[in-house]
């Protein structure tokens, strides 16, 4: 009797996810979900180190344990929605780049409290959901030039890598030249260099979860040398959400300002196109795209991403989005939403391991290598930019270079969007400029002249 019930249950799960019809198996899906978790679980350490109050943000940051718990909960919720609703082998978690924008641009540079920044994240998620379930999605995708999408991704990569180099002490402040090389005799800088070297080696030889393994190796060496503390324990009950849950809703009225319009648009723009690119890329690797190259169940997949962002903001973390590390699970055989469900299960377990992750999150020299490597991977889109045509290369270059040099993703995005229509008109291609680009140009001009303090 029990075996019959189990057989029927497996049959229903198989039928729901289409496991057999996709040429996969339960074992393969579970293994793929595990590989995906290993490849992206570094976010549990890196996100608290960026958003938390024990790092660069100090007392302006979100309580670190709350960030850790919110990161895990957002990953569980968003990934489950993607797996159960859209049925894709794609995992979600707070996105790299947008967490840096949240912390360093919105909170640190603009002086906006993290509670209001969460409200901006919530608004971007709601708008994203509306766009995802309507045909406006395609219109927006067509309005923004492909070259600018590449430039934004690459610029964020350079910005994130710069943060990592700064946190590692490899790049430091200089009154004479603004920045200069750090002191390689410092123990923490040497530890960060070790982490970068081993992570890059793991990455180059093709290890799934290279970033995680690099963090583990660096943490162990740090503990042995006394540069990093030893955790007080292994596991404890999740806590901290009482400090963050619902703050995005409570402070929603404070988010309707000129500054926050730019913040919300930046979050929306980056998340929208990052999610689109990741979903299509992962689905293509898994062989799940339609014959015409379109994404089946695109509305559900995009909506799942937006739901993750909305829920994550309410819980207490920055924009939640699809992770390109999901390709690791796909390469291990993952083809259905059961892969994502498995990944969510691992994040649920990890939620109880704060004592371990807190040691890593509180040590910038450990997490810096992850930021640098993620930046390298994001910067690969530089190769997709058409550098031979100035009408593309000029705004693209300005976008890319201004993000790290002004320490602001929003500034780089705004500068690029202003220059694009200008160079297109100079080239005699005014008809190729979508009306939405003119609107963005006016908005970002207003941002620079009236909203930036």
C-alpha cells in the first residue's frame, strides 16, 4: 500500500514538472539543485557583508543577522515560486550589483535610510510584476538599445570588482592620485589575495561552486593564521526579521520623492534586463527555448522574478533576481522546476547556519574575492559591445566607466542614457531613437541638475 502511494505521488510530481518528458530523472534533478546551491550559496555571506551594519555602512546598514535571514528567506521563496509556478531550473536570490547599488549608492551616497531604500525595492518589484504580465514587457525590451544593456551589465561588473578590490585593501585611497595600490605586507590584504588566487584557479579549472570553495579555503586559512575569528557554533534558530519585516511597507510614503524615482527606475531597469538575459541564457543552455528563440512561459518566469523582489523587500533585503549560477545546475542535468525546488530546500537548511556565515560576512578580506570574481564574470559583456561604431561605443563607454569612477551605478546609467540620443542625432539616426529614450534623457538630466545633492 505504501509503495503504491509513493508511486502515485512520484507520478504526479513527474507529470507536474515534466521530468520524464524532459529526459531527466528525480535523482538528476536533485543533484542539479544541489550543484546550483553550491554555486550561489556565497550570497549568504556576501549579501550581509554588503548590506549589513558591521561593514562599510556601519550604523547606516541593516542589522547583519536580519540581512542573513532575509537573504535566505528571499532565496527560498523566490526560487520556490520559480520552480513551482514557472517550472524552470532557475534559482533566485538577492542580486549582486543591485545589493551594491542599494548599499553604496542609495544608502551611503544619497543618504537615504535603508528602510526607505527597501520601499524603493518594493515599488520596483511591483512595477516589474505589472510589466511582466502585460505586453508592455516586449515594448520596453525593444525600446532600450541592446548595446546599452551590455554596457550596464559590464559597468556594474567593474563597480562590483572595484568594491572587492577596495574591501581587500588591494586598492586604497590616495590624496595625490585618488586611488593607488595597497600595502601587500598587511595580513588581511595577503589573505584577500590568497582568496582571489584560489577562487580564480577553481573557476578556471571549471569547478562548480568555485566562489564558495574560495571562500571556504580563505576562511580556513584566516582562522589558522588568527586573522579571522572562529564561529561560536554551527547552527541556531533564524532570527532578526522582526527588525526588518514590513519596513518597506511602513516607509512607502517616504519613497515618493524625486531622488527615489531615479532609484526605483535604476533598480527596475537593471533587474528587468538582468532577469531577461539570465532567463533566456539558462533556458537556452537547458534546451528549453522555442524554435524561434523565445522563452516559453516567459510571463510566468518574469513574474516569478518580480514576486521574489517584492517579497524580498518586504522581508528585508535588496532586489531578488534570477542567478546565472543556475547554469551550473543545468550543466549537471537540471531541466525542470524540481531543480529549483531542491535548491530552495538547501537554502532553507542554510538558514539555520548563521554562526558560520556570520564569520565570513564580517570579514571583508574573505568576501572581497567573491566580489572581484563576480565583477569579472559580469564584465564579459564588454565583448558584446560594438566598439567600431561610435554611436554605440561612446554612450556604452561612458556608462561603463562612470559607474566605478563616480562610485554609483545610477550615475553611470544616467550618463549613458543622456549621451545615447545625442550621439544618435549627431550620426543622423534620430529615427532610430525610441521615444522612451528621450523621456529617460530628460528624467536623468533632471536627476543631475535638480536631484543630486
